[in-house]
């Protein structure tokens, strides 16, 4: 488990991370979302032991990560701009990492490179941006670490490769309990892969929830009431977060289980009634609006 | 955790892996060392072989010197070594300047301490191995040319150790500079700053002391930048060069021992600098944060200190430059107004430039503007310490109880002194310092006090003084030097109390330390007895008898004697054979009856005054016709047409010769005021148109001379 406890980090009087406390459970995909400058990379670099928090602690399996080689053997950090040795090939990097990480699977790496059509004998400097990202991911996966910290890793990957990487993650999680932590500024990228999402904004955590739980607890209802009395009756029974109307069509985002909502609407007369699936974006917009944030502008890119 | 054992397989694997990633810097280091050492030796030796008409022995000696110049203690390769050390340090820790590389390295399972030591040791390993290989090749190349001896081999081995020490110092200093910097250009500047700051401050402050302190004793042979590896490298090369020259370029084991002893203190200090910088760098690396990559100077206190040191130095140097440019004096307008104004301008400008450079932004020049007045004030305070002598440097007189002994001697005495080695005269000041131990400190301080009083009333036109140096050997081991002007009319009894004592004589006269000369008193040595107008020669085997007479006579020596009359003769002891360069003067005063009797007994005594019958003519030149320099202030008269008159009339010649004294046989204790500086007298004598220079005694210019040269 990765734990950040009241972590703060300031750069030149600017608080990049401000009192963040969150827990990342093992064997789940954690998405760290937020706008540019929200503090995602800083938090991730602290988790990777690159940065030392000004305040608070970051622990992996209850051990502080900063300047702790024992702990760092359990993590692999893929930076947004990965570093490769000058004039090195993928093979060179594989050899380097295999000395650093004892569990590095060289055979698998070469096999995966073949699968992703990466020439291991070609200089990395000649790779495209996307290919470098793929190489970083493959190196990370093959290092055999428990935690894989990915900073904007899916940027620059085409949909096919992205899907392939997601499959790899799923496989690794199933096989050896890999815990990927993925930072991104794009919620849509993470929706179908993450189990848990933390939303960072201006250095603080707005939300940290299990996606499924959020989906179960929030419902989006579209309906046309037969009369105003029916409308008032239904609204009095619901915990409404967002309410929009277009003509006679009402759209509600309400807190509560689907079955409970259905019970309420069975008791009122409607011309039209439907419970819709909520996207991650919609859940976040609803949740954050409640606490006073207008997150549309920074989530919807 | 990965092992950090120096001899473990894991450590070797890590070093090998790291080395493999530093190929280009290895190539640069190897090529530089190869070009400088083996190829340099090859070129120098083959060039030496191209010299024609040289004996085999001489050729062998020249070739050995060529090799020594390139790989021996005298070599100048320490500059290259320092540059390579800086390159290895900068390249090794370059990742600290780049966020991408920091993310890469710092997230890996290796402790910061281990990473620091691994890289630090890797640079040392690369240089140590490459320099050992290149020096081995150089030794082989030298041996193939037949230029190798046990002495040279030992010198090369010792020099290898010294190279490593110099490397370690430059390497550690550069690593420390890297730890304190956030970018490569700043790290380079910081490394240069650390290497040179003490040297530069010492140089500038020494210059200020020379300008403003009347009692400042300036002697470049004394160490003045103790913590600077550059200074010690330069100093060792210079001092050993003197030794080698003295040995006529033939090095024995004894000379090698002397060379090592000369270099050892500086080498040990350099090693200490390396260790201290390494420890600080190690601590800084531990404290250093990854987010500092890309900044200028990463530790704020260091930034402020460096800025202050640099800008104050720039400010002081600006004032100094103005002073040197106008070649002015310490009390003129330039020193009083020009220097402060220049210092202010340079101080402000340097602060602006410093901020602009450190922020990589010209618009940031005015940041931390409050530091500008701090710089100017500090520079002014330092300047004022010198100009106004705030701490009473010129009034310094130590407590008698804190001084164990003193030495008092004429500064820049032109005479030569020898110790064990007759092929090389020793530094005059060092000779006095080693041999003159005046334990009656009170008498010396009384002289100093009187000199200080005189110096307070000083003006540049005065010439009635002796320029002397006083050394206080303090009870705590320190040595304090002061330059004083002893007035020529000083209380002679006071001076005699010091001068007539055996402690002064033993430190001042070569004859008390003449074991080497005595052993050398052979056919190669000769005695030259000079008067003002002639010389006679005598064999060196007379020396032992001469010294006995002279030692007896010196018992009578006093300041009163030496400062009121010229010598009658000077005995010059010379030996210019292969292994000697001996040339010392023994001054003979009229009271030295034993020596004079010895000279007469051996028919080598020259009459004190030149017989008038031998004089063909006397030419008198008046440099200030129409003036009287003894009565008038001549400082404002810059140039006049001189007036000369030649006399052949025996009567006038005899009259003139009664009042002149020779310049050639004085020992420095006869004050300038003894001579009249307005007239010169050239005496032509003998058959071969020889002429001798004389001067009139003050107040004794014949009336007819004044009249003849008045217009």
C-alpha cells in the first residue's frame, strides 16, 4: 500500500502539493487526475522517492520511500519525459535495468518489444515519442516491481497501443498483484482502466474514491412528470445534487442507490422515466460542484 | 541494499558499468595525458638531440632536464591535471543539473550516499589508472632514449603521487562546486571561484597593504595563500626549479630529498583541502534536493556569501586597477577620491551582473538590490582599514613578553649569502631570518619606535633613512614582519647596543656561517680585493687566514663605525667553477687592523685613496646648475640640463679627491645623506682609460667646482 500522509511540497514559494493525504491499495489501478500544475507529477515524484516532502511522509508498505533503496526495489517510476542513456539501444537499457532490478524479465522484455514492434537494436534516440513511451512502459512492466508509477504515460500512445498496455496492466495485476499509479490530466483516458481515482487541484486532493462505489452511489435520472405535484413529491424524496430542465424534461443527478430511486419514481406519475449511466466526468463534476468547485473547466480538455 | 564494499564484486560491477557510460570523458582524459606526457617527452627529447656541438655528458643532462620538465616535480602539467579533474567531476555529477536524469537515477534502488561515492570514486579511478599508464609509457619512452636514472625514476614516482594529490584537490573542489550549483555554467564558475578566491583576495589585499601600509614587509617568497592548491602547485614548481638550477640541472638523491621537503608542506595542505572539500561535498549532496536542478546557486546562504565575496573582490580590484593605471601615490587624489568612486561603480556593476548571470535574466539585475549597499560598504570598510590604518598596522609593536626573538636587517641588501650549497646564493632575507636571533627585544623595539616616529613625519623627498625589515618571532610560533625606515640620525648608542652584539653579527656576517666556503678554499677560489679605483687578486687558500683576522676585527664592528665612514676596501670571495657560484663580500673598515695587516702582509692591500699622480683627469657633473640640493627642496624640479667640467690641474684634482668617496665599496650602512646627490665625479686613471665613480661628501663641494658648474 502506498500512503501519503499530510504531504506538502513547495517550490519557490508556490505550494505544489498542499496537505495531501491518500492511500493507494495494492493490486488496484489508481488514477491521479488533475490539471497541469495540480501537483500530480510532484506527488508521483515524492512517491518515487525523487523528491523529499517538505512536510508529511510518503510510505510504501509502511516504509518511507525517500533515500530508501530497499523500498525503491519495489517501485518503477516512468517519468513523463523518460531518460535513456546517450546512444543507447533498448537492449542496453534492458541490460542496465536488469542489473538494477533483480527480478527483471529479459526474455519477456524482448518478447514484448517484438509484440510492440520495437527494434531492440535501434538507438532509442531514433525512436518516436510514442515508441519511447512504449519502451518505458515495457521496461517498467518487466522490472517486476510491485508498484509502477506512470506520469502522463498514456499521452502520445495510439489507441491500439493504449489498449495493449491496459491489457498488460490487467495481466500483471492478475498474475503478481501489480499496483499501477497513473497520473494524467485526462479523465477519459483513465475511466476504463482505473479502480480508484484521486482528483488533485491546486496541490490538494478534492476527491479520492473508488469508481464503482461512486457509480453505485450516484444516479442520473431523466424524466417527464405528469404534473407539478408529482414533480414536487419526487424531489422531496431525493437527495438531488444537480437538477437541469429542458422544457418538461428534467435531468437529475441524485445521491442514492438505483433501487431506491426506482422505488421513489414508482410512487409518482411520470410520462417518461429513465435511469442513465454516469460517466466518470459527470460523477466528478457533480461531486465537486457540491463542494463549490467548477471542475468542468479543468477536467474537460 | 546493494553492497558498498570497495572490493566486492558488486562494487566492481557498478564501477565497470558506470565507466562504460563515460567513454568520451575517458577518451579526452587519455588523449590529453598521452599528448602531454609521453608525446611531450618524445618531442622534447628529440628536439634536445637536434642541438649540435654538445658533449655527451651535457646532452645527457639536457635530455634528463627535458624529461624532468615534463614529468618531474618542475612540470607545469598540474594545470592540465586540474582541468581534467574539473571535467571528470562535472561530467560525473552532471545529472544533478537535469530533472529528467534526476527522475531516472533518484528513483532507482540505490542510496544517495552510495551513488555519490560510486561516482566520486569512479572519477578518481579513471584518472589514477590513466595517469599511471601514461606515466609508465613516458618512463619507458625516456628509458628508450637512455634518459633514465634512479634519481629521475624516484622523482617521477613522487611526482605521480603529487599529481594524484593535485587531482584530488581540484576534483573535490569541483565536486563541491557542483553540489552548490544548479547548472553546469554556474558549477564551472563556482569551481573557478573556489580554486582562485583565496589567491585573488590574498593578491589584492597584499597590494593594498603595499600601497597604504608604510611598515608592510613585502616578500613574495613568503606564502600568502595557504589554502589554495593552485598557489601550492605554482610555488612548488618555482621553488624546485630554483633548486634544480642551483644544482646545475644534475639531480642527486640529496637534491631530490630537498625537493620533496620543499613540496611536502604544500602537498599536505593540498591533500587536506581535498579531504575537507570531499567531506563538505558529501554533506551537501545529502542535503541537496532534486528540485534544485536548473537553479544557479542552490543553497541560499552560499549564494549570498559567494555574491558578497565576488562583488567585494571586484570592487577592491577596480580601485586597485585605477591606482595601478595612474601609477600614483597613496596620498594623492586618485587614492583619496578616484579609488572610492571607482570601487563604488564597480561594486554596483558587479552586483547587477551577478544577479543577471545567476538568474539567467538581464531583467533580474536589480533583484536583491539591498545587497548592493552591503557590497559597497564592506568594500569601503576594507579599503578604509588599509587607507586609514584602522587597526593600527603601522603602529604595531608587540608586547615584549610575547616575542621570543627578533631579526633586524636591511631590506633588499644587494649582498649574497651562502649556506651548504655554494652553487646557489640563498635569499638574503631568509638568511637573516635563519641566522639572526636577537634576544634583546627591548632594544629592537626602541629602534622600531624611533623609526615609527620618523615615518609619521615622512615625506617622499627624504632620503636620510635605512630601509630595514624587522622580524618578530612570537612565542606562539607566528612570525610577524614589518618594514621600517630607520632615520640615519638615529640614536647611535641605541643602534650600537644591537649591532655590536654577537647575536647581530652572527646573523649578519657571512663569515660566521662559512663552513662550506672554508671547505671550498682551494684553487678554484680566489680573493679579489677592491678599492674604489683598482682590484688585486689573491689565491683562495688565503681564506682561512683572512677569516680569522676578519672575525677578530668584527668584534669591533658597530653601527657608529659603519654609518659614519666608508670602507677602505672590500674583499670579494669568488668561485665560479663548475659546481660553485660563490661571490660574497667582506667589507673592511679602517678600524679592521687585523684584516688590513693581513692584506699588507700578503701584498694585496690597496691604498685607500687613489694617488693623484695616477689620475689623468676628473670630470664633475652638476645635475642642478644654479641650485643647491643640500639646501633647497628639489622635489619639484623634474629636469634640468646638467653642467660638466673636466679638471686636469693636479692641484684642483687633489682638492677634489680630498672630498670624494667611492660608491663601489660601501656596505649599505653609510646613509645616502653622507653623499651629495647633486654632483657626480668620474675619475680617469691608469693607461687604459679606466674610470671610477665617486661622489662628494655632503657639505664638502669645493667652491671652484660650484662656480665652474653653476651655469
